C-alpha cells in the first residue's frame, strides 16, 4: 500500500497528507485510500512517518497531483513531515497549481486558528528544536487552513458514508467534467460543487443524441434557484443559444443581454418565443419556478424543435409535476449537511467560515432552528450579525419556542384529522 519505494512514482491524482501516528485518523485515511483505489484513482499514501522518498521526490509528487487531501488531526502538528508537506501544498495552491480538500478530524477548529488546546504543547516542543521563524511559519500555515472550506468530523453521523461522500467529491475535482474552478473557491456557494456534480451526471452533456429533460425539485428555501442559475452560468458557453425563464419575476433572460417581459408573451406566445429562439439549434433552456402542469406540457411538446444535444431544466417544488410529464432525470435537492449549514450560517453571521469560540454553541442552535435550509440560514445569520451573545440567546429562545409550538400544533392537527 505504501507509496514509498526505491522506484518512487509521482504520477498520482491525489496526495494524502495526514499524521500516521494517530490510530483513529490513520484508520479513516486508510479507508479513504481503499475507497479511492477501488475507484481507480492513483493516490499517494504513506504508511509510516518519514517514508524513504526524498524531499525532492515528495515535492514533485505534490506538484504533479491534481488534488491534495489534508486530514488535520490532533497529532498533525506533532509531525514535522506533515507541516513541511502542508507548506508545499499551500505554496502550489496559492500559485493555482493544486486544489485542496480539507478534513478536520476530531479537532476543534478554533484551537487550530489560535494553536491553543491540544495544539499548544506540540508547538511549544517544536520551539525547543527549531528556530522561532520556522515554527512561526508552520503556525501561520496551519492557521491559514481554517480559511478553507472543509469537512468537520464532529458532524459526521456515519464514517463509512463520509468516506463515500469524500470519494465522490474527489472524483468531481479530478474528473474532466466542464466545471469551472470557481466552484471550488472557499467563497463560492456552499455545497455547490456537490450539487453540480450530481446535476452534471443527470445532464450528461457529452451525449448529443437527444434533447434531454432534467428536473430540479425540493422544498422552498432549499436552494433550487441558486443551483439552476449557477448551472446556467457555468454551462451556457457549451451551447449555441441559451435562455433562462424566471417565472417568479416573470422575465425571460437570453444571452445575459436581452430581456422579454411576460406581459407580452403569455400562454401560447410563451412557447412561440422559446421555439423561435432555440428551435433547430443546440440550446440550453432553464425554466424556474414551475408551478402548473399545463406550462410543463406546453414546453415539453416543443422540445422536438430543439437541436440534438439540447438540455431543458425544469425547477419546481412539486416532484409530481415532473413525473406527470415523464421527466426521467430528476435531482431532488436536500437540505445542507451539518458542516455545510454551519459554514453558510457563519459567513453571514461572522463574515468567516467558523464561529468564534464563545459563539459555537449558539451557532449550532441557530443551524438547528434554520432546519439546514440555505435561505433560512442566510436570513438568520444576517439578522444576528454584529449582535452580542445576550441578544443571540433571546432571539434563539424565541425562535425555538415558535418552532416547538408549530410542531405541537402540527401533531395535534394530525391527531384530530
């Protein structure tokens, strides 16, 4: 399993950086390595601390990889090898040559930022062996990691499922699918890379023998329109002509320039406009906020006029509408994972990726109150921004009380009926 050998290979797609001294973290990384290997992804894995490969070979291996997966555990800062790897990884990342996937394994992110708690003693010991400048540079690199979008093991319910999820995200990064690097920026939409990967699988843009209908469905506030608009912006360049129809605003947006108001193109005229603009050409059509069956049927009937390889995306809260017109490829958008919801909330509440130490428990309660829905997280985070802890407590108690009252009324209503 080890990548260290006399004939050191550097053609890896993924470089795993982790501390091999910690049994639980190493077991997790081993499971991840096995999962990646089963998917045929060449992955660098070191079985022992300080393998036999030279520093030059290791640097080349990191540089030639498509992705570095950094697993930060409690013993990570005790390993000089890990800290040196991290410096090299961040240097290549800053130069735009390497993507980074960060995993916090059993650690408190605030302790990483401040090098307190379990991180205080390792750096004190490093200061006895290495220069102050060297130790300070390691400290800065480790603190820099907390600015990245990462996965936090404290919110995992099942480690096996998490390994599968990470494997899927790694496949997304190293694949040649037409996804812009912007989807992986720390300030990009939370979880958008995961959603885009699933949507691209359904769209299958490389298959040009049909006009494919795809649906995006889910409850209000879950992020359907955000995903649809993001996908539209990312994919438009791949089509001869494209159109975004926003029914909530009653507007037609074509080629980011011309706008048609719905007052002029209702009913049959609506389909006439779409047919005239996209007919016989390879086009992308996105219909947002679909709320009635007749509209779906009208548009489904004219897709035969589209050029082969066209894609039509319907966005709706009602999955049953998609089923009635025979849309076979449907992405059902779910609420965010715990770590994603916390990250999104913190962006609006604190202008950073993680909550301050004194607000951690309050932030976790806020995420629960918002039910992991992006719109609710954004609104709640914005409303609490800049408020003190006492105000947070008062607001959360009120919201939690309202939530409990609504649940009670719902339960009583179901018993009566």
